[in-house]
DNA sequence: TGTCCCATATATCAACCCGATATAGGATGG
DNA sequence: CCATCCTATATCGGGTTGATATATGGGACA
C-alpha cells in the first residue's frame, strides 16, 4: 500500500490532476494519511508506464499545462486486488508524545505552548473533517459508508485526545521541571553480565 | 526531531546498546513512535562522530560483541536544546483507514477480518502500555509524569478507537458491497474550465 | 542428544517517502 | 502597484522502512 495505490483510489472518484489528488488527500485523509508532491508525481508517472492510468495533457490556458489522469480498467482491477491483498497497518509517529515523555526536562511555559498548539491542531483537523462531511452530504453522492466511518473514527479519536489533554495538562504542569540529574546512581549497562540469562527485565537501563 | 534525537533521549535513562534502544522504543513508544535498526545504528554512528555519545566495545562472551553507548555532556545539552527548539508534529499514517474509506469495494467477510485484526492490534498495544506502566511502577523510578501522561494518552485514544469500531462495524457491514460502477455519470475534470474562477468546490472529481 | 526455533546483537541496502525548492502565470487585496 | 496566494508540475537530498545477512547461546521437544 504505497502512494501509487492511493492515487488509484483517488482516481476511482473521477479523473484528476496530481494537484487535484493532493487536494483530495488533504480533504478526506488529512487526519490519517498524507502524501506530498514528491510522492504523487512520481507515482502517477509510474502508473502511466504500467498502463494503470492514462494521461492527457491539456495545454494550460492561463497557467501551466495540466495532466489529467484517468483510471484504466486494468488500473481499477489492480486497485481492487491491492485492497484485497493488503494487510493494512496503522501507524502513529508523534514527536508530540515523545516530547511529552520528556516533559520533566522542559520549562512549564514551553509545555503549555506545545499543549495549546496540539489542541489547536486537533480542532483544525476536526473542522476539516466536518467540512468534508458537509460537502459530501450536500453533493448527495449516494451513501458512502466507508467515508462516513473514517470521518467518525477521526472525530472519535480526536475528541478523546483533546479531552485527555484538557483533563491531564494540569497534572503535567504541576510536576514542573525536575531534570533527570546526570549523576544519579549509575546503574549502567556494563554492570550486568553480557547476554544476561534472565531476559527482559529493564532493557539494560533500569 | 529524527532518530538521532530519539537515541539521545533513550540514553538519558542510562547507557545502552543499539539493541537496547530499540527495545526501549518498543516498550515505551510503540504506540506513538517506532524506529528500526536501519535508522538506529546509523544514528548512533553519527552521534559518535559528533561526540554527543561515546561508544565502548565489549567483546561478546557468547554472542557478538556489544557496543555500549553513553551520553556525553554535550549530548545531554544537545538533546535539551532540541526539545526546546522542535515544533513537534503528530502524524497518523493508516492504511487501515484508507481501506475503510473504500469499504464499499470490499467483500463483507474481508471487512470483518480487517476490523477484527485492528481490534486485536489495539488490544495488544494496550497490554504493552500496561506492562510498561507496571514495570516503571514496580521499579519505583521516581515519578515520571511525562511517561505517565503518554501512557494515559495512548490508552484514552485507543479505548476510543476500539469503542468506535465496536459500535460502528455493524453499520459498515450492512452497507455491503456496492461498487462504484466505472460508468456512472462522467463528471470529469475536462468538463470544468481550467483554473476555474470559483475555487475549492469539489476538487475536480465531484 | 540432536535439532529447530527464538533472543541477543550488529550491520547494510534498495526502495520509498518527506520537505523544501524552483518555476510561472493569474487572481486577490490592501 | 506590489505582495501574496492559488493553481500546477517537477526534482532533489536526506531520512526512514523493511528485509536480509551473520553469529551464537538457550530452551523446547522428540
């Protein structure tokens, strides 16, 4: 499941340019999947050589020329096959949570700023989802239970995140700044025997 | 905030090998940040040349030789500086949600399998967090409010995800398999004027 | 007792992704 | 009138992912 597959997926909704596809990702996947131009344009080029999409170039009246991509039948089949094969994963990569893990090392003011920004970002994402829901409802594009499920999922998760931050930020702040001193008891790696017989208790650093 | 910084962070808890560091990530960040050996070993090598960590090689009695890394004072300062500079981001990359978005294209049986696997995975992550909490509590490693916050965050978010799936899976399944037909009304990109004057309504494919 | 698998431990590599940057015309707005 | 933004394509360097190679000790099981 790479960006090529995502592009095929986007094109099941109709022909589009690379730019359109990015906008589509931003509008419906922003809270769970993002791809930049650096991935999309090469993906579309490869898909074209594989005959999974066709491209027609429209000379740009006012602006650069546009390349409009269309899914071929082979492309549609390839996409379906991928959907059936893929064992989907779900990954979170959060510098925010890493920073919070080391909250003790940060001045409370900065902690506050970071938490505020996270809350704002969540709010922004929620608005994006609501816009998407409103748009698809307005255009009466049949019922799209998949899209609705994903929107609901995003809202549920982000509401939980937001609430957690609001109810626990005080506790974090109170703890204040108490750095790990660099010279506490040095219970270091060398202290234990190499390839210790009893495993999995402390990962060297305890 | 790259893997180098993560390694510095891990080493604030004590000396460790690359292998230890990966285990540390898996034990405390598995639900929000992961790094593989392909990132960790190069990171440690670079940190060594930058004198932010030192490495001593312990010839392996039984097993390969181990390289035990230790944070230098410069390393500690560099880490603190990074924590203060970084504008932390929070990203989700979920093939699971992408698949769900196209749920209409999948047979219900497969949908069921995917949802079950997602639930299992969430359960597994929750157990990992609880193990981590139990271990840090048992070792009475002072109070680590940051770590506690992160654990709580993970539990709150995953509980919400789990509950959402349980309460909405029936709705998804009922919708059943009703593929986007490939020849509905062809409201295609070429149909609108290039660089349409009214922007942001439909992203070409409506 | 042999054998198979797992955990420890380091390292590398191709493929891929991310973010920034370049280019360029038209519209918008103070 | 100039700054800024939006449309639109494209590329590049640096970083990450996931798989693979190598080596050995310990435990499970027949």
